[in-house]
C-alpha cells in the first residue's frame, strides 16, 4: 500500500486557491508507475533517443534533443445551470439518457457560423484570462458545430506540459462556468442527434535547434529527413492501430466516434493529394512532378492574393496530416490526452528503431547508405499502404473496404480492451522502456472497471428515471385520458 511521489521539474508549478501545486509523478513501493505522467515522460524520452539515432544516420551532429509537441484543442458544451439542475441524468451521467430532439437542431449551421452569445463571450474572456495567469497560452475560442457547443485551443507546447495544462484547463472551464450561471459539459456525447465533443491532439516532433521534423518544406520529394520521419509515423499507426483505438476507447467516446464530424473508430491515415503522390512516386521509383502551390486570385483588386495549400483537410479521418503535424481526432473531450500520446510516442519510437536497425544491418554489408535509406522507405511505403485512406471515413463503403484491407475494424470497446495485453503490445512498451507487463495489466484493469461502472451507473439512472419520473407522469396522463373518455361517454351515451 506504500506509494511515493516525485516532483516533475519539467512542468512548471503554479499557485491555485492560495496553494502551491507542483506537477508530480506517483509510483508504488515496487517502482511501478501509478500515473499517466511517468509513462508519458518515458515515451517522450524513447522518441528522443530513437529520433537522434536516425538524425545521426542522416549526418545531423548538431541536434541534441528531439521533443514531441502537442496542441490539444478542447471541445465542450455550455448549458444553463437551471436546465442542468432539472436533469438527473445530466447531473449523474454527464449526458441525457431520455428526451425528444429539438424541433430545430444544428441543420441550419447558424450556431457554428454565428456570433458568440454575450454570456458565452464573457465566460470565454474570463476563462482565457485565468488560463494565462496559470501559464496556459489559450489563443483561439469559437463556436462549434452543435448548438451550445464551443472550442478552445492553446499554443502548441511540449507534450508533458500540454497534458498538464489540459487537465488544468478542464478544471477551470467547469469552475468558471459556475460563476456565469452555466455548466460546462465535457462528456463526449451529452446530447443525441448533434455533434459530440473531442480533444484534437495536434502532434509533431521538433529538434532543439528549431526544426520541425514533420515540415515537408517546399520540395517534400527531395526532403529525405521529412520523408523518413513521415514514414515512421505511418508505420507506427499501421503497426499499432489497435492500441491507438484502445487509447481513446471509453464508454462515453463510443457514442461519439463515427458520427457528426467525429472520426470513425476504424483508424486510418489521411495524407492529402500531394504527399500521397510523392509516396507513390517513391514506391514506383519515379520522379515526382507536382504542381506546387497555387496563388489564389479572388477577382477583387482590394483583396490580396494568397497561396493555397497543396492539400485540403479531411475531417472524417481519425489521423490526418495537416501541413506540418498530425491531428489525432479520436481523443474524447473528457479524456487525459496523455493516454493517447503514450501509445503514439512509443509506437513512433519503435518504428524509428526498426528503421535504424534495418539500415545498420545493410550498412555492415558495405551497401551505399542513401540507396539503403531509399530502399527501406520504399519498403515501408508499400507495406503500410492499407492504412492510408483519402476518402470519406463515414461511408459504409470505407468500412467494407477497411475489412478487405485487413485493418482493425473492431468497434466494440470491451472487445478491443483485450488486445491491450497482446504479446506484440507488451513487447513494444517493454522494449522502449515505457511500461512493463504488470503496469499494463494494472491499466487494463482500470479501463475495464471504469467502463463497466459507468455503464452500471447509467443503467441505474435509467431505471430511476423510468420508475420515479416517467411512469408517474405517464400514469397521470393515462388517468386524464380515462377520465376524459368517461365524461364523453356520460355526455354522449
């Protein structure tokens, strides 16, 4: 029962409620990690070690550290406290279990594109002010697609700090909402029939010299460093798509994934037209002749021309490349974003390790280094082709195609949890020194327990609402109808 804490000096301390808070790790008497911070820090160190080895292979002897960065967009709902107090299911479960749809939902999109309501704007202004006091650089706030839904986005930072800041952000969002007569809902799907809320984790790798390793530059076809790290991420997602799915699988997120702008549960990667064409050219051993960027002319002299991105975004993709980073859109609104980043960091570190080992083995035979690198890239591009998908992730055709491609199409959260302890998963975490089997077993047990307890609570609330709210009202209405029938019969015998 004895546990220990240790200060995390890489994440800034802060003062809240006249108390000094110091970001801290927690582990057992045997040295097992009992938190999310320790494995996250280990996974970041794994990325650093393996990325440095690959950079050395490419002739970079200046970089001393590679940092995994995250910008966690946060979606949420704001409703009036009066409405909230009238709904036992919202108060206990975080979502409505009964109810009719509104006569007007989000079909007109007027909330998404409309102005901020004054009360919401005042709430957002105070929230931003308080976040900056705690060192959380919140810079974007806007309406989201569903009525009463909004979004906040901070400046990107080191993954460990981003995870801590997001935990603090969620606490302040709920605390400040109460001051404005509002309630902030962080459940992934509080209302049926409209968008759910997610936490879009924008992930990238950067060197301590200021180079974003996922920046394709003006000529991505000639950027060997970018292509190598891009393919490592693709391979990581392809090899451990089931673990990425598990990292975001919860009872609440099950209601959100695959509908109303949330990505599907089936994991795939979107690269866009240009990068897809680049990889296909490499695989075929051909030169890439892309069209490059286009200057947009709007036909009005007073409006400036601007450069159009070579690739559009795909909002139906769970894991999309968005210019110089990947956006993992599957993370739930109320989740700790560290959980998904632990899996992603560790998988990428293993992919980089595997690439360096394959190159080293061929270098030992005296082969040309750049030829080896190109051959191994071509091999990975071909092997990981099934995970790349550019189309509509919501469509039934994609679900059918994903099965034909051999992708992990398991959408049931309880069934997917069993794969967390597969030999391949345990080997990856242990080889990268992120978690060992007993730490994984403990986390899997917690996942199971959290899942069935939430389902059990919802079942009990469902029963209570039926027996103590709905049936009494229905019975009274039934009596009124019967009384009305008797009166009609007596008046018109």
